[in-house]
C-alpha cells in the first residue's frame, strides 16, 4: 500500500479519535485535555492541584454544578469510556516504544559537560505526542498552564513574601531540574498585573483630613468576592435568629436581633408565594376576610406590587399607596406613615429590580502593631474585617479575615474616614453592592453595615471619643468615676470631704492614691502638692459604697450626649483664649475626640503669635473658614452604631493580659519573692504537669516563672488551667487561693461557644467578691470594672469568642512580613493588595 495512503488512513483515524474524545469529554462535563497531557500516575478527577492551606475542605463537600440523575449517569458512562481509551493508549504507546528500540538500537548518549544537557535515562521513554496548547490554556484558564498556576498561587500565599530575586532563583531551579515551559519573571509579573486587573482588589487612594496619604482596599470588591466564593457563601447568614435562651452566634444576639435599625437589616423575605419587602403593605393568608392588610409576614400571599394591581378590582380595597395614617388598636391612636414612600414601597425593591437584597454585617477591627520583624518598634495602625454572618468556627479562620489598610503615618481615625466614605458613597448603603450569588446563581444586592468595632482598650477608647484608662472617667461604656485630685480628701480635719466618687487609680495615673488603701499615705498626692500629704481615714461603710459602685456597671454613655459635648468644645474653641477651658472639659467629662483635637489645635495656634485682640480674632476667623465641613470623628457617621455600647470587652487584654497577668505576677514577684524553694517546686511541677487533653506541648516551667511579666496570652491561657493543681499546698492566704480558683473556673466559661443565662454573671460576681476579700487594692485596676460589662456585651453580640481578637492579632505576622519586603512605606499600596488576590 502506498505510504501516502497509510498516512491518510492514520490521519483519518486520528481525526475520528479526536472527535470521539471531544464528544465523550462533553458528555462527561470535563474540560478538553489532550491524551498527551494526561498523567496516568496522577490522573484523578477528584484530586485538586491546589493545596488546602486553610483547611477549607474540612467538612465541606466539593463545589460542583448539580446535574439531574440522567445527566449524571451519562457523565459517569462517558468518563468510564474515556478512562478505558486512556489505558489502551498507554499500552499501545509502550508496545510501539519497545518495537522502535528493538529496531533502532540504543540511543546515543548525550555529550558530557554541556550546559542544558541532562541525563534522561531515568525519564519515561515514550513517543512524543502533539500538545494542543489551546486546550491546555482552556483547562487552566485564566493561567496558561499548570506550572504558571501553581507558581502564581505560591507567590500570593498570605504568609509568603517572594522578592524578584527569590522568584528568579526559584525559576532557575525548576529549569535546571528539567521542568519544561517554566515562565520567566517578566511573564509572571505580567500575569499578576492581568489577574489583578481582572479579579483582584483595587486599592483606593485617599488624602486624609489630617494631611496624610493612605490606601484602602475596596470593601465592595472584597464583599462581592465573598458572595461569589463557593467556600464561603453557603455558610453566610443574612437574617437575625430568635433562639430563646440559647446563644451561640452573633445573629442570635440582641444587637442584630433587636437593636439594629430596620433600614440596615435584610429588607425582604422570600416566601413560597412572593417576595415581600419590609415596610410595604401585603396580603397574607388568613381565615378572616380577604381584605386584611398587614406588614411583611411569613404567610405572604400577595406582595406590594401584586396587591396594588388587584386591590381595587378583586378585593375592593384602596390601593396600598393610598395610606393615610397608622392606627394602633391598643391605645386607639393615629400616627403618620413614615416607614416608606407609600407610592413606591421599600426603596430596595426599586434598586434591586426584582433581585434579592441582603444585609452584610461585619466585625470591624483596628489595632497597632510593629511593622518590623525585629524588636524595634515601628508602629503601624491596621484595619481588618470579617463577615459577622459567618458561624464562629469559620469567622476565626485566616482565610475569612480581610485586610483593608495599614499606615505608619496616618492615624486610625483618619483611615477610618476613608473606610466610612466607602460605606457611604462607594456603592454601599445608598445604592448597595452588586455581587454574584453562587448559591442562587443570580446577581444580588448587598448592603454592608458595621456590627461592632473591635480592638484593645486604648483603640476602643479612641473609637468612642473617650479619654482613656488614665482619665478620671476611665470607662468608655458608663459614667463610673475615678479619683479626683481637685476634690478634698476625707481626713480627720476635713470630715466632709468628697465621699461620693468612686476612687480608683489606673496604671500610670498621676492622681491621688486610691482611698481604698486605708491609712496609707499618698505618694502621688505628695508629688502633685508642695505640702506634705496627710494621712486620711475612711469609714468602712464609705469604702463599701465605693467598692460596690466600682464592681457594677454604671449609667451608660450614649452617642447623643457625647456629640453634644464635642459640639460645645468647638463652640468654645471659636472664642479667644479657651484652650485651657477645653482641656479642663476633657478631664471633667472624659470625652476627647482625637480627630477633632487636630482641628481645635489649628484654631488655638492660629492666633498664638498675634499681639492685639483684633489681629487674633481676625486670624481665628480666617482659620475657622478654612476648616473642613466635618471636623468630628468619622465613627459618628457609621449608621446604627454607638461607639460607647458597640465596642465589646476585648477578653484577650482584659482577662488573659489583664488581671490574670496581674495575679500571676503577684504570685511570683511578691508572695514567692523570698521563697526560692517554692519557686523551684513550682517550676518542677509545671515541667511535669500532664498536658494530655490540653492539646499543648509540655510546659516550660522555668520560662513561665522567670519571665512572669513578659508572657503572652497563650501562656496565660495555660496558666489558668494549671494553677489550681500546682499551688494547692503553697503558703498563700486562703482568700488568695479562693480567688485563683474562682478565676480558673471563670476563664474556661468565658471561652465557651455557648452561653447559658445567668451562669456567667454569677461566676463574675463570685470572682469579684473573692478579689475584694483578698484585698480591695485590686480595684485600682480599671480592667476589673470593664470586666463587669462583659455579660451585657455577650447578650448584645453573642459568646465572647465571637468578638475575641486573636484571629486578627495573628494577621499581624502577615502585615510585618509584607512590610519588611517594602523598601519604603509608599510601596505598601503595591504589596498589601496581594494579600487579597485570587
């Protein structure tokens, strides 16, 4: 037979084979992959090439399109046929290779010493096949091939920092080991730019009101990607849940369930008959007359639009847009309809255009951290957030922590101004965020809002325009009052001195010593006054009243009264020579807005170098005209949020790094200071402590004892579980031992994922009682009072684990690693978006 006839037959067979494979691939629902690209040693349709770095697959079924039973059966049959074809192709290939080797003899060995020549004796000797580059690119789209995809993933792992030199070295290593089609550094950079433009997160530039430039990642794009992520979207919740006394998630707590304004909650309900928007009239299923109208209800028969079309003709009732007023049958009163526009109904119905609308509450977090890997402090303030609709087990995963911005120049409230600007104007609370819902397979409109502001105590005080823990009014939540150096001290010579204030002293506070320390002279007072401080006495009943007021929550602060106080500061600052008055008002009220302070100092400094009253007033008036429209903290513009009540107690710094640290340091440095034998015994017991069940490595007793003042929260979490067993026979007072036992019972309860009513409050009260029996001097620490607000915050936001900040704190390592890779702080805008890529 002529050679050209044989070639034609082979071409025909290849054409038929390729067409059959295309058909089978289509029936199986797999992307087209040429036979030469299939690796029989690793060809497994169920195995993903992406490593599961964040344990995303744990307990989660693989994301895939749902097929009807018939299509699924067809796909399995086609896949089985394809597998058989692949097996036959491999067998035929091995037979042909053996035949060619027997005919041609041994292959000549490659020349030695030449660069680029490698020993291929260990490589499989198979016939070269034609590779369909287009099919490969379709399989790995938007990447070119497998190696480009995996390299790009490696470059963008949150905790990996690849410089250009490191990437160049890594690519060279792949080439010299015989890996083909290795991309260049330029190719990877171009690919990264293209992917960033297509599916990355934009960084928006802001010039802050205080003059600093910073960049904020687009919150709208991050939220849109969450809604389209099949690993995240199925676990998101958009509605509050009434679970009775059972409390385990944020959606079951009062902040989301009862306190949040209606205009921030999901405005629509999906029913079997129709979708109904909040604040719109509808017809419900009822055994009464057919004309009953009601607000949104789970038993919806006709929504606002449908009822409007048939109200007059079918049910003989007025059109729902003709609402005159609202009648309350309880007190027989009438009120004006203010919920929605009676003609249009809920505004979200018009904006959504028939699509679903969901609310998206978030936990907003800010804290300062060092941007250096070394011990040298380089303060960077960073904002992060996570979705509050995620279950507790998911929200703590690093994968669900989203980076917004960081800066070592811009202040936290200055950066918050840009974030709130996004919530207000960048497709947020006025128009919503359009996103693809991978669960509903349709676009949805998302409405983000802030559930709570998280951080340590100084940061939360800054959010709440609070003077801080060193102030006389040391609590950001209530009006509890500390010691006042300007009020008279109760002494025998002055029996009518101040006895109505709660006398406490925070760490580093330079006021008078606490009057709880009865019959003890005040060193701080002696420094403040040239006269020698007198010893003072206080009746037990008076001290009891002070302690009783300290260990319970006081009258709560609120947003309105703080705003009125801040406005009064500005009115005073618009007059000459009022700097001292404003400063005194800060102390007397405990309200101090650091954002406003910048502009107040501009007013005070505007006339500082002027001499005459006329020139001073002219300079002041000129500076007032140059002030921006809003000189108050952007936190007051967050809709539905009160920074005094919506900054929950941060249990890491209040408990573990708070009074647990105080008590452990007191144990080592005071009670066992002169008993080295007990210290040695304590170290030995800690070293030999059985840690089975604690899921920790063996304890380092010497470290826990010798460095008692420098331990971490993780160390104190272990200490809380071991102390009762290692100090049971130490020479400490019974009150000290009872306080430790009360604290050790309390700590595990606080970290419980589910909270029973009254249980936590009882244990907190008992712990404070034990601490008071031991010594009332513990109540010099403001954290003992802040702790009393925890039960209220648990009722508002759910178990304390939900608003714990450990997950956000762990992200500091990512920030430091990225920051170290920057030669200048201005490069942060190019580095940090990579944390949110892909």
